[in-house]
C-alpha cells in the first residue's frame, strides 16, 4: 500500500466540490486501501479523498474504540436523515493538525452510500461515528470544520496554519 500525502489547510483543493464516483474500478479500490492506510498511519479516525488531492466522493473512517481495526469505506455518501438532537464533539482534522475545536452537529444520521464492492447500503451512525461522517462529507463539499467557527477564530487558525506550513517546508 502507498502512503498518501495529506493536503494542509489552506489549500484551494480543500475548498472544491468532489465529483461522484461512477465506476468502482481497481484504481478506486486502491485509493480506498491507501486512504485507510494513510488514516491509520496518522492516527486519524476519518479521511476524505480531497484531503489526498483526489476530488472524488470517497470517505474512509474508523471510530471504533475497542482496539480492533474496523475500517469503513463510503463511496458517494449522502445523508438521508439527521436527528434534531445535536451533540458537541471536540473535532480535529488531519488537514489542520494540532487544532481542536468543539463543533455542534446532529447527534445521529442515516447515510446512504456504496461500499467498496459496489453494493448500495444505508447505515445509521451515532456518537463519534455520526460526527465523523458529517465532518468527512463536508470535505466532499469543500467545507472544513473551522468553517463552523466565527470569522475571527477561523482567520486566527488559518494564520497559524500558514506559519506551520512554512516551518515544515523549511525542515
Ligand atoms: Ni477533516
């Protein structure tokens, strides 16, 4: 498997809307496996294809907390129902390292998607899984979790990230 490099905010590709996957071919399957590997290597719980520079509607995640790996791949995920009840979670993002902020989102969601074998499925997510899938689908629509924050906080984080990116380039 190949370790993919993760785009860091700010990057214009992270603001783009990703396109639907129409054919789950070997390239898409390899992308999914590489994304799962990359997510685990960075100790992330979710990763969306635009974060690795591929503007396609593919998401991988694993929010299990029992020590067992249970990766889930969602192709063309779509929220078909979300609860009125909301929950707050401290979110982070592999494209915005070292930043964590509390974000309010629906507590549970029903998601329609295609799995890696090309089978149409619908799953119910709650808790961290629900937050994670909403965060990842946002990525497919060019939206970052910091977009839920106020403009002052957001521009502060963006400035910090610009500085961080310059520093890692120097190394
Ligand atoms: Ni993210």
